[in-house]
């Protein structure tokens, strides 16, 4: 059962993978990727600097930190995906998201820099994804958090992660009537 804090932290719920995807289901997930940056722009473009620098929950990240985190996360996910396509079950490195969010770039760079980075990165990722054969999505990588997963699951998590953070921003701005 989700607590009140869990509802704020996980407004769309925790990630639950679908173990087998049809080609059509996979296509539907891939088609969600360009919507991530489009929606991110839409939900943040009207916010003032002070609002962007407000934590979405007590002890949580500021909206700008969430956006910078999305860029860092998606870069890492893209690299992990490529490694799984070119290596046998590589161990995907993890990183300390909390510590990365405290570094100067998260506080000094414009949020739009990370949105632009996401747009370019997603364009590259889509080019790669659209060139793959269905059996390539069965390739695997190992993670500290999820264990061994297929690229189908990595793809689902990638899309979920973007939607998860966008939902946090939407829920927070709605609660503030921004």
C-alpha cells in the first residue's frame, strides 16, 4: 500500500515491468519517447525562476534538479542500452543521483540546457531503437537495482522514468495552482 509520501514521490506508481512485449506494445513505448521532452517543456515553460527552484516535496528535489536529473539519467540509460547491444550482459554502472543533484551544474545551468540535451539524446536513441530487430530487445544487461533485465524492460523503465518525473512536476504545480 502506498503511503501519502509515496503518492507524492510516485504519482504514477512504482515501476512494474511487462515481461513480454509484442512488437506493437514495444512500438507504443518507443513512440512515447518524443513526448517526454515535449511534455516537459509544456509543464515548465510558464514557471518563474523561483517556482522552478522550489522542491516538489519536503526534502525533495527542485523542479530544475528533476529536469537536470532526467538528462543525466537518460544519458546513462542510452549508454547502458548501447553496451547491452555490443557486449554480453554488461554490468550497468550505477550513480549516486542524490550527490549528482547537489553538484553545481544542477544549480547553475539553465533548465532549458537539459531539455535541449534530452531532445538531441532522444533523437539519437530513437534512431537506434527504430533500427533494431525484435530479437535484439531480448539482449540483457545487469543492474544493481533490478538484477538482470532485457532491453525490453530497460526500454519500459526508460519511458516510465520520464513519465514518473513529469507526473511529479504536474502534481506539484497543480497543488500550488501554478
